C-alpha cells in the first residue's frame, strides 16, 4: 500500500516545528514532510509522486519569500497528482484578495488563522484526512484508529464495498 | 523521505498459490486413481485448483469461482471439446455360452462390475461374477443380461460413469433459486441503506433497552443480529459501529467496556447471519446442496432451526464478555433520534420489505418457494425506481458469482462421483453419527477461521452430503442435519480478525487487541459447535420431521 503524506509548508523553522509537534499523533499513519519554501515543496511533491505515494493533506503558510502559499496551492489544484489533496491555509497575513483567490482557484478546504489552537489544528487535520481517504482510498480499515472512525464506518456502510464472504 | 520497510514480498503468496493450484490441476491428469471416472479425475483437478486458489488467494475468491465455471464448461460439458463427439464403445452380447454365462471382451470388465450401455452417452453399472477368462475374452455370470444386450466394451472410456451435462447446467447456477433469493435480499438491503431504514430501525429498537450499559450492549447485540439476518453482516457491523463509536468516545480509554462494545457487534453480526437463509452466503451453499438431493428447506423452517441457536449464542456471548471484561462505566449518553423518511419511494420500500419478509417466513403456509418470492422485491424496487441503475451496479455481484461457482463445483463433484470417491476412502460407519458430525463440524470451524466461510462450506458440504447419499456413513444419517450443522459451524468461526469481515471492521477501531478476539471468539466457536450439536440431535429432528 502506498503511504499518504502530510505536507507542511512554512518559511519560519520554529513555526514549522510547532505545526509538526501539534500533528505528531498522526505521524505513525501519515508521515509529515516539511518544506520552508514553495520551491522546496515542489521538490518534495515530485519525490513523493515518483515513489508512488500520495499527499493527503497540505498545510501551507501564505507569506513566504519567493512564491506565495496561495500560488503553490493553485498549482497543486491544477496538477492531477495533488488535485485531491486537502488544502489548508495556515496564516496570519493573507489579505482578502489572496484568500478569495485561494478559495476560488485552489478549492481551499480550510482557513486557519495564526495563532492557532493546537486542538483545533488536530481536529481540522483529522477531518480533512478523513474526507481525503473516503474519496481516494478503497480500503478504509487501516485509518479507522487514527481518523474519524464514525465517518469511516458510515462510508463503509454507504459504499457497500466490503461484502460477506 | 521515509524509507520503505523491507517486508516479506507480497508476491510470494501469489506465486505459491498459483503453483500449488497448477500442480493440483495436473496431478489427476497424470495419476490414475482406481474407482474414479475420467470425469471424476477432471473434477478432482478443478477441485484442487479451486481449493488452492480459494485458500491462498493468489486471485480474488470470486475470480476463482469464475475460473471454476469456465473449466467446467470447457472440460465437463457435453458441448466441450472432450465430450462433444464421443460416444460409448458398444459390444452386443451373443447367445449365452451356458445358462446365464456370457462372453464379453476383457476390457469390458472392471473387477466384478460391467457397464450396460443405455445410450451413446449414458451407462449403468451392474454386478457380475467372473467365471473364467481366456484369449482376450471373459466369461461372466449375471441374471441381468440377455442376448443382444448392449454393454460398454471399454471400461476405461471417458464416458463410463459420467453422463456429461449441458454447459447450460453450469451457467444456470447463476440464476438458480438460491442466487435469486440472495439477489432479492441484496436489493432489499440496498434499498434499506439508501433510505436509512437500517439506522432508524436501530434507533427505535434500541430505545427499550434503557440506560444501563450492559443492557444497552444486549440491545446492540440483538438489533445487530436481527439486521444481519436480512442484511449483509458486514454492512450491519459498519452501521452499528456508527452507533457504538460515539459511546466509546465518552468512555475512559482504560475502561474494559470499550472492549465489550467493539466485540459485541461483530459477534452478534456473525451469529445473526445464521438466522435466515439469506443471512450469509454459506447458508446458500447448504440450501443448494440439499436442493440437489431433492430436499427443499423452507425459509421459515430454516429460521425455526436456527433462531433458537442464535438467541442462545447471543446470550452466551453477552455473559462471557460480562465475565471477562467487567465494565466500570455506569452511564453515558446515547443519542437515539429516528427520522423515518416519508417520501413515496421510501414508503413503497417499507411496504415491499415488510411484504417480502412476511411471505418468506410463511413459506410453509402458502407454499410459494422463497426463491420465487425474492423476485417480488427485485421487481417492485426497480419498477418503482426505489433502486436506480447506479444502485443496482453497486450490489455485491461478486458474492453471487462466488456462491454460483461453489454450487457449480458441487454439481460436478456429485455427478462425476468425485465426492463419494473422496469420502469412501475412510470407513466412517465405525464412528457414531454424533462423533461424525462433531469431527466434520470441528474441521469446518477450524478451516473457516482462516478461510472465507463460504469457501469452507463449498469445500466441505458436498463431501458431507455424499456421505449421506452413498450410505458410507451408515444408517440414519440425516442429510439436512449434517449439512445445516456444517453450515452453522462455518458461520461460528470468529477467532481472528481475518475470520470474517465484521471481525476485521471491529479490529480496525483499535479498541480491542487480537488476544481479546481470540479469547472470546474461540470460546464462542467451541461452545457454539457443541450447542449446535445438541440442537441437531435433540431439537432439529422434531422440527424437520
């Protein structure tokens, strides 16, 4: 089975560490990849694709040197490989225009304002990853204990994908 | 980037499975087994390849079923290349040499048997006594022969002992009454899920069980069992888990009540599947094997046999879990809001559901076979557009193929004499019948813990039935009781997460460890086997006679 990654993009290493720490409980099932710029993120996305793995969730800062977060997200939305990836903007300084663009062109799924509540970040990550695996994965059982089990069970019921043998 | 873990490569099992299957298929082509017809050899090959593939799963189990049917229509049908143009070689008896003594070619005699030629493709064995043999001819004594009688001149001919069936017999298994019965059940279940009948019923039925944790568990188990008797065990488990998970989240992670919560649902779903013919696929194998022997088991009769067993086992499981995992939690909130859909389509669905179930359980009263009644939901749910094209596509068709392949293999095992040949190597009549049932039931239970329940039933039930029909098992061997008991034993296997899909679903929540499942599931399997045996001996004969 291919691995599903969480991608975190944030230019300040200290902030990046906090994000990763807040999501540490998910790391056993969804390894976290870190990038300090859009440039590095593209490199990581390429490597993950070449490995035959997937990206389930991208958490991205907006204001960064070089390309901005929203630009990266629009790019990801337009690439078949990352189209289904759930996209979360984690930022303190995105203006209205950038946010509107992210919603319209990157199909932004969530917007989290800095500073964030760690519990809320975890909840958002679980929610988004649950949606991702329901949309993208055939076998939901491996994610039951780390994601929203109730929604996953509901999806199994509605899909009827597991039959009695 | 995370390094890929070095694991035992996935393809080893596939390669081993494929090789074993291929070897199994070849053995009967190169080795001759005495007493087994040519077609029996072919069927043995098909049986061995199917068994290896079903056990090791180098290909999906439903694909193996399709392979089985393919091999049967090619190798065993009248229209297939092997039997297409062949006819039995004939020898006509001349005038008697002495009183009741006839001269026949050596090649026509097989021990003390001779085959009468009934037609180009059918023959019948008769007993003879060999008087003497000389110069390629044998003199035999028999009262059943007369001048001009046509006998088969070569006992090793491929048509001896086997009358080839038309390929339509094998294809027809997919439309056999039991498959249609399941299709009807699948469509009812799909409609119930589409309109949330299963959820709403659950919420209504759980209300009377109050607020005490262990009573709520009892309620969960009973409702799970009732639903899984008519829906798939797996879908029922997933649905009930959506009720159980919010409870588990309110409870301290160390509280053993979480274990009970996660174990009770798959156990009840596995057990509930036994309650009706459509509850779970192994039941279909049992019923079709009996049909083949001309025994019709009515829907209501099955329920009468199985329901008391299910109830006792549910209570036993409940008591066991209470004993091993005494809960400390005293209360929690249980959200039970039911909102039955009231759209015209939903109401049609409720009516069709109720009427179908009513007609099924009263089969003995009105005499309309359940397979015929099953066409009522198939027709009504599609005519009324309750189920649309997309819903029909989503039905578990592969389960129907799996069962059809099993039924088809059973047909050939029976009519090529393979099943009798396989069981006749052991003299079973030295064992009392109850021991025989126990041994068979235990084998079924053990195999089924590791294999698919349906596959276990497919492999074992034709053997059990042929023990009864051939008289190998001695006098008074009841086909119905033995077949049903083995079917039940297959459904009672819930030792491991891999034993049944409901077990796998429960395990995935992380609330239980494999050891918990092995403990409770193992005890239930063993108790269940003995309780079923007691019922089979004491209660079933009263219902069936």
